[in-house]
C-alpha cells in the first residue's frame, strides 16, 4: 500500500494534526520530506524488541537524515523520571538540539515516555508518534497526552503535547502477542461503551474473525475505535469536559496497577476489571441494568480479558487500600472522587456523587 492509499483522520485541536491509518513504515521518510524542509536530525526512541522487528523498515525512508536510536527496556516501570534523565543524557551525546525530531516507535509506554521527553527537552521539540501495538494505535498515541509515573500514581507527571502526526502501519499488529492484543481490545471496548453501541455489537459479532486476525476486520476495528477517540479529543483537547469520558474504567484500573507495582497486571487487564467495577457502580446508582452488566462481562471474557482480580493475582487485594490509591486520580477535585460511569451501553457520564461505601462495594464485586 502506498502513502496515497492510506486513510487520514484529522484531529481538529488547537494545533491540528493528521492521523494516518494504514501508512507503511517505509513511507514515513517521504512524508517528512514533504513537510519539513529544514529537518536534519532524528531521534528514534524505541525498545530493542520493536527495533529488531521494524527498525530496518523505518530506516528505508530516513536515509537522507542523520538519525540515532535510543533504546528503552520494555515495561511500564520504565516510564520514570530516572529513565527520562537517561534519555536526556543520551540525546545530548547524539548532538540533539531544538531542531531535532523525535519519532516514538513502539507501544503505549514508548509513546508516553518519548512524548514526554519531546515535550520537555530544550522546552519542547518536534514529535511524531509511530504506534506499533493495538493499544497505542487505538488510544494512547491519539490526543497528545504524554507522561511518566510516580510511586503514588500512574501518569501523574505529564503534559498535553500533541504530535505533528500519528503514523499507523497495520502490519505491525501481525506479530503482536495476544496479551498485547488484549491491552488494545480493552481500550477499544471502552470506546464502544462510552460512545458507540454499534461498535460494541461489532465486537460481539466479530469475535471469531478478530481472534483469527482477519486483516479486513482488524482494520475496521482500528479505524472505528480510533475515530471515537479522535472525535472526542477534537471536541475537548485538554480534558475540560467530554474527554474525561475516555477515562472510563481507568480510575479503578490505575489504582490496581499502582497497588501491584505494574507487575503481574497489564494495562488492558486493569482497564477490563475497572470497566466491570464501574458497571457495577453504575448499576448500584440506577444507570445500568444487571443484564447490561452481564453483557459487558460476557464480552470481556469472550476475548480473554479478566473480570475479577482473582483471575490475575493469587494474592487478595485490600479494597480499602485500592480506595485510598484512587485519591491520586487526576480527575478528582476538592477531595471528591470524580468517576466515569457507563449509562447503559454506548453512553457514559461524569459522576461527582460517588461515596466511598459505594466505591468499596464496586471493588468487592471484582475481588
């Protein structure tokens, strides 16, 4: 597929940028030549596994530039200020300056870390996101949120820093382990829950085709899920209103990830359990029927996603501890916990009236 054949969605933010869908890695250099006349140096931030798979293909279009690879080990724990400092040292040794372009080649961890590095290095340098996982393609590369973690909470130190473009090559999904696929599926199902009933029904209908990785069905899923995220981000770039809905399941999921120190639980597993907890809380508040809660659980389970903590951890989690960890959630205001709850399937609302006993009961439903 040539660059001319790929699809393009525009994020209409304060600084609009294109999201290219089905864009070959080899063609990125052609795009850079058309957009940046003064570009000389590129930093490609990735991890060794991704580099082994895709570096050669990406390099084919970059031969006219001076470029350096900066490698980051895999794992959520790499999203840290220590790793940011190490990247800064390595970038300076490569001669990076204010005119350097950062390419974030990888999944959500690389996109968040490389994006935050680009936002603060010499007060901000150019950035292009090249997502290689389903999670990154449908969610984390879109919208300009970049961050590193803090021991008290996930993504606490960050910025809104939109890329100049998002470059999505669907063929990078071919070699993705199913555990990584699940991360993206959890986010895609979340998109369906908050804004697209038809997409939710698509996941119900196409279970076998998605599990068999039918290329046309996968492409449709990525395009439809990405479109939900782009539509919401375009309305509310800096999360002052409707964009908060994209955090459905994340208040619960991030608390669980933090409690388990990002080990033994993937982001997708945390979000999946968080969606179930949020659905139970919505049911308790009269916003969702038990039949709808069961429908959500059935869909998540059909794709191998957990609906209870016991499915991923042999150790019992203390709901009081998890409740305390939710205090660090960025949506909270004035000491009140602000949660996103589904309202049926295909809609969601911001809830400012959830009490601690109600949240504890929701945690108990997924223990």
